[in-house]
C-alpha cells in the first residue's frame, strides 16, 4: 500500500457517536435459498479438462446479493462447493480462515501436513456424510480415491477475515506465495492467477435460484 503524510491525514476524522452508529448500521438481509439443481449444474462445468492451474482447486460459492461491502452467504461466512474428480490430488495451500468440510459424495482424504502428501499419519480419511476440518494456517490438500467424483461443501470464515483486512494466504504452498489478501496485492485466492487469467476463465458461473 502506498501512502504519504505530505498532505496530512485527510482520511482520518473525529465524529460524534450518532454519526458513527449511522455508518455502522448495515442493510438487513432477506432470507435466502440456493437450489441444489443450480449447484449441481454448476458442478457440471468442472470436467477433467476444465481445471484451474494443473493441480489447483475450483468451485462455486453461494452469494447473497443483499450484502454490501462484502460477499458470501452471510457477512462473516461463506459456503462453497467443490468437485474433486477421481484420482485428483489438489495442491497444498493454507490460509488463516478455518475450513469446515461436509463431504456430500465420494471418498478420499485430506492431508494436513507441512511435509507433504505421503505421510499416512497426517491424513484425515473421509467418505460421504463425514464432516472434517482443516484449522487456520494448517497446510492441506484433498485427494479423491473413489471411482465417482467427490463433492465437498466447505464452510469458511473467509469473508469476515477479508472484511477485517486480516486475511493471509499461502496458495499454493510456499513462503514465496504468502499474500495479504487485499485489493491491489492479489487478484484471486490463488497466487498463480493473473488478472488476465481471471478475465478469460472458463470456470465462471452465475445462476439465480428462481423458485
Ligand atoms: Fe483451503
């Protein structure tokens, strides 16, 4: 971030409490629904050929259009869905938001390990119906071992950390990829992405649940 004190600090003000509260109050949110049909249709675009970088993740996130100044399902929480195709080993990465996973379909494991994917003692094996977690700043990678794709629902406090300008990410794994997740530093959660990548991304998806 570039800044200078040469013209003072005209972004810093002292205000009365009533004005302060007026700025804090947010528009209320309407109750929502995101249909399973829409989510499954979105999953259909992630074929073997349509991946992010070779071993990176992909998926869709539920967004509430009433949210102002943030994104996600609720101001502090996001819910994302990700398919992992048979045999896929996704890339190790870590972030300072927690990941809570509900495994809807398939079978596999998550390696939670700074040392790599081969150590069996740090794997968390899962199958449909299980809930697993990768706590904040634990390096993790998912592997699908079933013949059918695995489907993951992930609950994150990603939006809350971004809103606080406090989100840190190493994605993919490696200190050279450590980033403060704010505008102007990274265009995406994945440090391999460029702005041009995002513009021509074939994985873009948008659907509004109609009924
Ligand atoms: Fe993650």
